[in-house]
C-alpha cells in the first residue's frame, strides 16, 4: 500500500542492500565533501551576519537531518550562498532570535508543502524567475564582499545595493593593499587549483595557504591591518545546547513574509539540486520526502543558533563525483565537520577575512549563470521582462519582494498562456468529423440545422477563459433557437466557469433559447451535478457526443416550428 504522505526516507531503503564496498565509497565521498564544505560553511555563516561556528553548526546538524530523512540518495544539505542576502536582512531588522523564528516558520511551511504533496508544483516555476533571482543574489553577494576584499576602513556598510556602492566609492582611498593582495591571491588559487587537482577544493587550498602566509606576515614581519576571523568573532569550538524560542502572534505576523521567502527559496534550491543529481546518477528523488526533510532540518537547526538549511548543488555534485551513492555519505560529511569543529575550531580564528571574501566572490561568479542569463535575453519579450524584473527586484530591493512578485508573475504568465492555448469557436453550417475523433457513424461531415449554433471550448474552462467565452457570446449577438456548448476538450471547470455557464443558461432561458451541452467529461459532469446545474438544465440536455446533441437540437427546433 502506498504511503499516504509519501514520506519514504531513502536511507532506510539504501541500508537494506548495503555492502562494504558501498560503505568505503560513501566514506571517501563523505570525507571529501566535509572538507569541501568547511570553508563554505564558515564563509556563508560570516556573510550571513552570524559567527563562523554557526555556519558549521548548520552544516553539521542540517546536513545530518537532510541525509537521514531526505528523499534523495546523494543530496548534501547545509547553508548556501542563496540565503546570505535574506538572512543578513532579517538579522539587521529582527535580530538573531527573529531569524531563528523565521527559519522555524519556514521549516513548518516546508513540512506542510511535503505533506500536501506540493513537491512537484515547485518544478513549474518558470526558469527566467529562477535565473533572475539567482543572478540577482550572485551580484548582491559580490557587492557585500567588496569591503573585506579591499580591506576598506568603513564603520558601517549601508544595507541597500545602490547605497553600498556609493559608500564604497567614497572609501576606496582607504584600500589596504596587503588585504587586497590576499583576496586576489585567494581568487587566483581557487581558479588554478582544478588545473592541478580535481579532488582537492581550491577554496580549501586558498584558506590553508593564505592563513599560513598571513600568520607569518603578522608574527615574523610585523605586518598589521590584515583582518582575520579572530579579530571580528570569538570562536566556540563546541555544539551549543538547544535554546527555546518565544513565539507570539505579533512576531509571527511580522516574520511570516521572510519565512515564506526562506521556505520557497529552500524548496526551489533543494529540488533543483536533487533534479540535477538525478540527471547525473540516473536515480529518482522523492520531492515530497525531500521537502519534509528540509522542513525538519529548518525546524531543528535554529534551536542551536544555526541559519537556514537547503540542498547545496556544488557539494551534492562533489559527493557524486567522489563516489557517494547513498545518504550515508551525507551523514559522514556531517560527522567530519563535527570533528573539525571540536578539534580544529580554534584555528579558524587565523583565517583572513579577505581570503573568505575571495571564496565568496568565486561562489557568486558560479551562481551568476551569466551565460544562461545572456541566452535568456534572446527569448520572448515576456520571458525577458520576467527575467529582468526578478533580477532588478532582487538587487535593488530584496529577495522577499523578488520571490513574491516573481511568483505572482509566474501565475499571471501561466494564466495568460492558458488563455492563449484555449480557443472559443462558433460553428453554424457543418462540422468536419474527419479529424474530430468523434466519428460514430459513416459520415465525415455533420450538417448543423438552421436555428442551431455550436460554441466549442477547446481547453480548460476557468476564470480567464470563462470571461473570454462570455465576450465571444456578446460579440456574436445572434439569437438562435438552440445553442450547443461543445465541451469535449474541456478537462476541468472552476467556479467562475460554472458561474458564466449558469449566467448563459439564465440569459438563454430569458430569450427562449434552448441550451444543450455536448461531450461533457466525467470530471466536469461531477462539477455540474454537485453544483445543481445539471438539475437546472436537465440531464437530457447534457449529451455524451455531438451526434446526440444535434439530434436533441433537431427535435427542439422542430417542436418550436410547430
């Protein structure tokens, strides 16, 4: 029997046929992914406005839960660059507790999405919207790293994009040359490392090499002014105890909008990551189980001071490329990070901020998808409008506004395309049955009796089309004796379509025009029966095909002529 909520963690299925060979493969992949995740978790934590160990805690606890409960065999969960902008904004406005509460609410939303089987719905968000806000986030992350990259002397950095660049322009004369060299060297090392080794992450090489260089410059050569993590944060090399959160309706009301943004962004990024992974491994993830796992992670992690969790595409691909094939690799990755936090955590204080800025600039470049952005600019005007609207809203305002308006645009575009796809046509003379699929007799053409008009609806009869049908009826303006509404190509009908049909029936009755429905499918017939419309019009006026409808119309016309 199929699970009602489709909650089927892949881990439990994978362990049934687990072997020593699979374990060693997962072990190596988990260790490598843990090492790759280390600099990214620290960088994402700091860029989000929290201490570096909070980024590690997010990767440890969140990564464990996502792998333990998730619907993908290879998904790696943790903090990602996409959340930097929204998390930093929430902290600035509502503080750390506000972020924690928003993340928990987002987790609950994700749980509900999973239980309501909305995992597949996320996949229908138009690609220009995804690219628009991803590219916008990338540019915003790049902008936030300029201060640390150049070592600028600035007491405060404005929150919005334009003000940031105005402030930077007035502060570039304070550039710290040594910090800039460290940042530039970081970018260079990350770029050239893959040319020598595909296994060792360039970000880890950059952090190790440049941390040693900066330590020697300070201790042996007396060079000062290169800011490190320890100059800005106090590192706690331990897992904190869970702290309770105080919820009230006022707080929930003010945080529901950013929480919705976290949930939607987390769902989109996680399912996108899982889909990309499926394409490489040939597997198939359970999107609803994955959403439930993401929801659980985002409910638990904030209790330990962590930030939002989602599926990380780069780390998931690293896992796949190094042989990880079951969720065990993701669990090992979480334990590797835990050991690093407990035993090597204090050493992270020596990492230069300019080096982390270089890491995040490379992350933002990889996120930018500028080639895809450029190719989408050649698409239709509506796609370009959605792409640029989402991009500029993300950059100039914030991600919350961009996602909400982006989703609204997606719905409007969907409705417009449905309206374009659905046609309403009028037939007065004869019907060509050669391509109709309703031939039950030998003839290929049916003559429409005089005094009968046929209105065919080709597509869903929902509110946009209902209005279109209504306008079509008014434009025609004729008063036949019988109107046949041919609905064989109407897969479903909403309340507005039903309302317009009832209005047409009332108008037709008032004008003494007989109304007949043809080709009504069982689902639409159920709607008509449940609403009581079938009783009003009479079951004998709801015909299964056009032949029956025309026979009925002929009888009605003949009776009216007598």
